[in-house]
């Protein structure tokens, strides 16, 4: 399972669009779309993340030869490996990121 950041789409690109586009490379299990808005509610920046079960070969094909830096929906795709989401690490506590986080928290305890 890899978590990918998908940038360069502006405010276009729905959950369904991402599942169809990236589903050619693996099983997209989760799509997260976060829109930062100004004080009037107008969208400023939109972030997209997907969780995908993908082989190393398909990941390399997606990242280095087909999708990354390609034009889609009027923008140039920027695809990067992303850190595991905090909520996902709380739901799935046996992942490496979750274990690392728990170790950091227990090793930085305040003196009594």
C-alpha cells in the first residue's frame, strides 16, 4: 500500500476521476480531497491523496513514464509519495509510521 500526493489539478478532479485514472495501476482503496478556503469560503488550494495497492513495477511506470508530469484536466500532474495520514495511522496502529510516532511520543516524556 502506498499513499500518493496528487498535485497540479487546481480544483478539478473528483474522487471518481482519481479512482478511474489511477485504478489502471492498482487498487485505489481511499481518496482524500482537502480544499483550503479563504475567509469568504472561496477555494484557495486543493490537496489530493490516494491510498493504492500497487506493485513496485506499476508504481515506477506511473511515476516515471506515464502519469507524473502529464497533462490531465487542464493541469500538469505532480505525483509524490506521501506520508501516511495521521487518522490512518490511528486506525491501523501496526504500520511502521504508527510505531515510529508512538516511539517518539514515549521517548519525549516530560520530567515529573
